C-alpha cells in the first residue's frame, strides 16, 4: 500500500545579494496530498492537505461545513491509494439526509482555498451559529497563547511553509495544535481533534497563523467557539461574519499587541482581569 510523506527534502541553489557565489542547499518542504472525503462511501470533496491527522481533518470538515454533528459520526477510516488518500466518514442513517443539503463541490479544494468547487452563489450564504456569552479572556492570555504557538509549530519550524491553528483555554494555555499547508485544513484538523477529545468550545478560543478570511470566521463560529485570534489582518467580510455570529474577532495579533474588531466585551483589560 502506498504511503504519503508529510515533508520531503529537496535540493535548491541559493543566491544572496552581494555575493557572486551560488550555493547548493537542501530544504525540507511540506508535501501536498490529495485527500478525498466521502460520506457513507459517497465522494463529497477532494482537499489538498498535509497527510497527517486526517481523521481530525474529516471530523472538523464535517462539523464546520454543517454536514453533520460530531454525534452523527459513527466511524472514520483512512486508506492510502495510488492517487491519494481516501477518507470515509460513516454517518448515522438519520444524518445521511443532511448530505443532500450540504454545499456541493465539483472541483478539488486547493490548500489556499476554502470554497473550491462550490457550484452555486447561493451556497456562499449560510446561517451561522451564535457564539455563547460566557467566555471572558484577558489580553495577557491572548499574548501568552500567541507566544506559545510560535514555539509549538514543529512542522512550521522545519519547513517555514505551513499554517498552524491552536486551541487555547480562557487562561491562554494551549491544549491542542494542528498544522497543514492549508489554513482551512489546519483549522478543521484542530476543531476535529478538540471535539473528538471532548474539549468545550464555549470556554476556548482559537489562534491561527494565517490571514483572517471570512471562511476562517465561519468555521470557528460553526464549531461553537466564541473568539478567534489571527496574526494577520481580517477582510471586511470576515468582520461582518463575526458580527453576524456574535463572535469576538481579534487580529493583527503580534508580540507587541493586537486589535479587537468585534465584540470587545469579551476582552478583559489588566485592571478588570
């Protein structure tokens, strides 16, 4: 049976400004593998992803794409094939009808795209879950989670070419980290792993190393998580989606601070924390 590498070591020629010498180097690059997700043996989507934590990816994708709830999933199987990796999600018979309402895909999903293959403009519009009201997070907890995530990116440190998503508790302690060449896949892997482990989404926040496009907000909201932190800037649509879901969106999160774009009432300043 074929196996698929997470990374590959490749050769390159290095040039530096101010030098007339070309140096032969070796670089570790993350690989992209076609991952086909089926439901009850019916093909649904092909994603380009890092070939690790694929059970988590399938569970997270199922929940964040509103295909089914975690309780509807009976089993997940992963099989390496010549053309890629086949992942089959077994849904309870009562949940199978939800597949007819799920957004259809006609193309493979690239690692840089969250909506590849969606065939109708109307499929872009969907109602989001409303975020819970209980979570309060201190600014220091956000900064602590950011610093911890930088150190926790094993694949990122090796390749400098992947995204990461982290699950943090209200105190900023990281509970889980997942990495992938695709920002959406990293987030789906994280959500799938956390829900499978029984972590409470209402008492957690997510930190992502990617730009904050609107589908990152949607996936966070659909998982029931009330706060998303991104190191890069959000799009205007991401902000509108966060407002719609009542989700707190923190972006431009760096070592020297962060910006809160929606629902700042969940963020505690030092005096109130």
